[in-house]
């Protein structure tokens, strides 16, 4: 990590140069603004860069991938349009390696495995698995391994091979093991502040100009709902509502 933070020590910046900006997204914060006009990680990133480098005018920050609002983890931005374009192409071609942690309701029958399904977008908010190919379905693939079990839950590590909308959520729900807190896909109860127990822990990208592989891994966030999770004072805060109260409300969003 860089040792830099976004406006608070519990909001880490994992990497920053003239081409890349790699940040932590807490659960509950939008990646990009929408019609609600609520703050977003993209806005905070631009505001931090503007303040850090005393930039006049508007700041460019290219969005190349997303995490669902209730999900926490590592996000990569492009600092230039060329970098953003090259990163976007890596995502489209499947060159990016992404590893997640998830807490499932129930127990896996096998300690490791692979899920391959046809995933279809239902509307702007949901996806589903279909048995036969349709005009809008695409194959979703992931591999997983069991890390631990506690009571009626399983902690799993997931290697995401493709990047379909809500892929991890819908594929585990399909086998009867919805993610903890994920009411949309069958969880039995919500988490206290609407989070989903899904954490984008690690991502590997090729630097857009230096052409070397860079791996970014996020420490376990404070508040992650698994017994004895190893966190320390340098770990980020899991939930945006808890972090927002620590961040100055006077940050300008005119970047």
C-alpha cells in the first residue's frame, strides 16, 4: 500500500501514479453517482486528487469496473483516458484476476469446486440463471474453495473467471447458498446496514504503460461478520455509514 489515505486513516489508497488510482470502496457507498445524488467513490477520488495536487479545473478519473453498492473491496481507476481504455480492454478480454471472500448461508457439499451457468439480465436491478441460451444470456464461470465454517455459515474464497452482473450472488443462490444479507437473492435476513457479505479482496492488473503485473490486496475490514477475523488499526472500515461519520462533510465535490 502507498501509506496514503482518502481523507481518513481508515480509508486506504493501495496505489497511485500518473496512470493508476487504486482505492478501497466501503460497503454502502456508490462507485458512481446516480439519480439519488448521493456521494460516490468516483467523486471522492476526484476531490482527493484535486486537493492533493492543487489541480485547477476538473479532474479526470476513468471508471473501468464496478462493485455493487452493498459490496466492499478494491476498485481500480484510470488516471488518463489512455490508461482507462487499456484497463477497460483488460476487463473485456478477461485478463484481470479477481479474488473475493463471501459468507454463505449453509454448508457446501464439497470443499472446492467450479460453477458454470448461463446468466441473464432480468432488468436494471437483477439477474437470473437460465437453462437454455437466450439473446441476453452469457456464460458465468467461477471457482471457489472453502476456508472455514461456523454454525450454519460458510466462508469461501472465490476466483471470478468472468464478470457478469451479480454473478457471485446469483450463482451461489442458485445452488441454495445465498450470500449473507443478500435479500434480493434469497438470504433469510438482512445485515444491520444493508451490506452483503461479499468482499473484493484482491485484484491483479497489468499496468497500462509499464506492462507489468500489479497485485493489490485489501486487509480484512473492521466489522466483517466472521468470528475472529484478523483486523488491526490499519484495516479499513467495512461499512460506509461508519466511515462517513469520520470524513469531513466539507469535502468539495467540484472536481
